[in-house]
């Protein structure tokens, strides 16, 4: 089953001198996949994620999430989202934030409290769970961000730069958690600048630049087409046309 | 959170206590310095600078507003009408008020509901305070003089209300003396002081002293005809008490020069002319 | 509805954890106690100035809390990007606007209620007190006023920046207070097409002057009839609904 189906997607932010953020993007993500979404800065990765989450009011093209429109509330009930910029209400503690989100999903108090404890453990937030978030570092906010993405036990997890700001140990932990979630049957769509991470985790990748899809497919198949001996990093650079090396 | 709450309550209580004590100390200082004749110079009022004159004038207008039940008066004729209906002007009940409102509204073309509601909510009746209610204007007169000790009108008006309407002549005298500290050349304040002694205290010697002081300060440049008439009238009455008819006549002639059509003054002159010059 | 209530609760928590309310409360307490302790020439039971100044301050503080709070809701969420994870959940933009509005109204009304209670206690210590019917009327009008102010402030921030929105809210308030009575007098006195046009203008502007009962409270005027109070409540509900509808429509089209 297609969890994310995007066909000929065009998005224009309608501001002065703006070019189209996405130009005819086609993307298909199937149930149970870990799908990597790569591209240089300003390629349109975050815009694509916003479209999937129903955060962009006007676009051209077909977008279906689990067979329904992205702004359908029952679809959103099954999605977990971890934004690139992890910013939450400074006047709440992580526990309070998670409880608020659990309430929004309609989770009962008993289940919510149990889930929150589990997520606090999983995200290494035990010591800071009852501190106001105003004092948190970027890495800690990232952990909170990850925890809140899992509060509703989503079928589809959308992660925008999930390991950004984390120390090396936390990065490894995060990767292991993502793999574990994948083994549980969750579909994961994540964008990242960490090519090594994408190579380690993903089944399929899509590479986008200037709002256009350049390549998409299984990682192995894409590298085979390039002769098999090249690294993913070189492959990526050659696709986006960067003459850095 | 708990400790922060306790600290907040502690600091709040301290500030409250401090401010509670400050006016009490201030009142004590006011009494003390007034007796000693030292001018009051409050740091708070100094920091406001010249803008306090604007606040002082505003406070003075507020006193007038309070006298009219919080409603700006339209004109003097309304005031005169209201005074004639002494004691009956404030609406006894809603019905009277709203019947009057309806009468007014029905006399113009039909209006829609929103302006109608606005008209009902707005208070437009003209009223004056009476009896003990009149003391409600005192705070604004007090603040007016505190904000600008050179606001002579505030001292004069305030002392009139304190001395004559609320029957506290000693307070009025203290108030006027404070006014004289800041305005030593004010004939208006001396006049008012004389009036308090004359009308309330019946101390005609002190009244005469103050009226004479005022008379000595008044100049021809001064254009306040009504104020001058008031002073001359009281001074004349004081001289009459002491039997100095020559001076009484001189003063009534001065009044007549200011108000040539004043028949009452003309009659008084005729009446005094028939008396011996000193008694 | 659940989402609206949850967002509202979140907003109230923000008021409790920010310090604004406590600062205003202490300022009001200090002011009222200071006024209470003043002595004017030995006159006893002089109280109208306390009622007047006290009510003005509590009104102003509540107004400031409502405007600043309401104005910050959208711009802060959008600038700090906290709105993204929120709208990624089963929360529509309409839920968001209504939830933040309700939260602002509850938060500012709570502050107003506490200030008002303090005010009633202090004014009953000295002087003639205030008639019970007027106390209730003034309280209800205050809540209605804060609702209207909150809705308009939220709408303004959809078109303006945060600081511009707050400034314009204040300007509109003071302009209405100063000119609405004059405008009404003109509306009543005109006829024909002029009257129709002026009536349209009169109906469009928010009538903040309806809600301020300071003169009645301070000078012991009578309360106005129940039907007028009901009319004002209905007016508030209708006007606020229209403003919120416009806000929701505007936010729906906004790129976040």
C-alpha cells in the first residue's frame, strides 16, 4: 500500500521574486519502508514534508497520504512528525508537553502516562523530564522532539533532520531506535544531510534539487547503475552536479 | 516554584507595607512642615517636571467632573437649572431616567438598535453633588495642589469647599497657608483666607488683616473683575464691622466702577452716604 | 472541541508561568492600599476617587494582559515554529485560532476576576460601596470587553507584525473611547442616505465604550436594564464570531 503518493506536485510560495519551491515532484513511499529524502539546502525537502503534513494551503498536483488528503484529521492521527527546528513551549516541561499532545490525540490519561514514561526512557530525558524547556540545549530539545513524534504510536513517521544537534552517542542511539521502529512495521520518511546515516538505514532514497526530483529508487540499484564501485557520497555529489571535488 | 512563590509574596508584602507607610509619613511631614512654614518638595513630583502642571490642571477639571457626577457639564444654564432643583436632580429610579431618554430619542428620526443601546448606556443627566457627597471632589483638588503648588485656583476652590461647604475652617486655613508658602504674592489666596475667617471663624480682625493684605497685592493690571468685586465686598463688610464708613464707600465706588449697572451696589452707596463717616 | 479546550489550557498555563500577571497584581494592590490610606483634610469616607482610579487601573491592566497575550499567540508560534508540530497533529487551523482565543479570554478573564475581587474588597472598606447589581453588570461587561479585545488583537496579528498589532490595538481602543459618542450623536441626527452610510460605519467599529462602567461605579449611578446587558452580550458574541471567522479564513490561506 502506498503511504505517500505524490504526483506532479508544484508549489509556489507566492512571494515577490519567488521561484517555484517544487516543480513537478513525483514520489511514492510504500508501507514498511525507510525512505531517505536528500538534497542540498533549499532543494524543497522541508516544503515536501509540509505538503505531506497538510501545512501548505495551496499547491498543484496530487497528494495522498494513506489514500486520503493530507489535511484529513484521521490521517494525522496516524502520523508522527519530528521537525527540523526543535522548538517547543518554554513554559512547559517535556512531561507536560507530551501529555498535552497525548490529549490532542485523544489518548486516555492512564495510557498517556504510561506512554510518556516509556518515551522519556527511550529518549534519555529522565533527568530533565520535569524541568522547564527554557533551559534546554539543542540536543535535549531534539530528544523531546523525537519523543513527541512517537506519542501516538504512529504508522507513518516523518523525521526532518532527526540527528541534527545530537552528540555521537545519541546519534547512534537514535539510529538504533529508528531501525527498531522499522522492525515494528512503521513506515519512516526522513530527510537528512548525513549521507552515511542514509546509507546505513534506508531502503530507498530520493534526491532532489531546486524543487525537482533528480533520482529515486533503492540505494543498491542506484549505485549499481553507476558501476557499483562508487561511494554514496560521490554518487550524491555527481547527481546534484556539485563540482566541489 | 514554591520558593519563588514565597519570595514573590514576601517582596510584595514588603512593597505594600512601604507604600502603606509612605502616605502616613507624608501626612505627618505635611503637618509638621506646614506649621514650620517650610515648602514641601517631594522627590516624586520633582521627577515629573513641568508635565505635572498638565496633570494638575487635569485634576482640577476632574474635581469639577466629580461635582457633576462624573459627567461633563454642557453649559452654565444647565448648572443653574440643576441648582434650582436642589436635591431633586439625581434620578430616583431607572424609570424616570429612561423615560426621559426615550422622550429625547423619540423626537428624532428612528435609530437602529446599536446607537439606541449606546444612548441608554451613556449617562447624560445633569447633576450636582449635595451635602456630604461634596467631599468627594476633595481628593482631586488636593492632588491638583500637590502636583502644582502654584495652582492658585485649586487652593481657592479647595478651601471654599473645605471651609464653607464641609464646615472644616481649620483645615481650610491650613490648606490656604500652604498655598501662601508657594504663592506669597497671591491676592486670591489672601482673599479666600479672609473669607474663611470672616464667614466660618467670625474672627473679623484676622479677616480684615487678610483682606487688607490681598488689597495691597492687587494691581490695576489684574483683570479678574469678579474676584476684585468679591474682595472689595468682603473688605467693605469688614470695615463696616469696625465702623470705618469712609473706606466702605471707597470700596463700593470701586465696585461700581467695575460694574456700573449694579443696582444693589448703587443702593448701598446711597445708604452709606447717609451715615456718618466713622462710627 | 477537545483540541480547542486543550490549547486553551495551554494558554492559561503560559499566563501563570509568565510574570506579567503577578507584576500587575502587586501594582494594583499597592495602588489601592496607597489610595485607601490617603487622608483628605480629615474628611471621612471619601471613596469615589478610589473607585474611579482603582477601576481605571484594573481595567487598563486587564486590557494590557489581553492585548499582549492575544497578540503574541500567532506570531510567536509561527516565528518559533512551534506551530508546525502542533498542526501536524489532528489540529486544524480553526482549532488553533479558537483554542488560542479561548485560552486568552480565560487567562485575561482570570486576571480580571482577581483584580476585580481585590477592587471590590478595597472599595467596600471605605465609603458607600457599590450596588450589587452594578458589581455584577460591570464584571460581565469586563469579560465581554476582554473577549472582543482578544479576538481583534488576534486578527490584527494576522495582517501586522507583533509590535504593530499591539500598537494598533491600543490606538483603536483609545480612538473608539474618544470618538464613539460623538459619532453616535452624528448618526442619530442624520437622515436618508447619510444616515445609512454612517450607520454602516457605526456597526463596523467595535464599541469598546459600551463596556466601561467606570462612571457608573465611581459615582453611584444606577445599573442599566437587563435587556441592555443582554443586547451587549449578544453584540459581543456576534462581533467576536465574525472577527474569529475572518481570522480562521486568513490563517487557512497563510503559508507557514
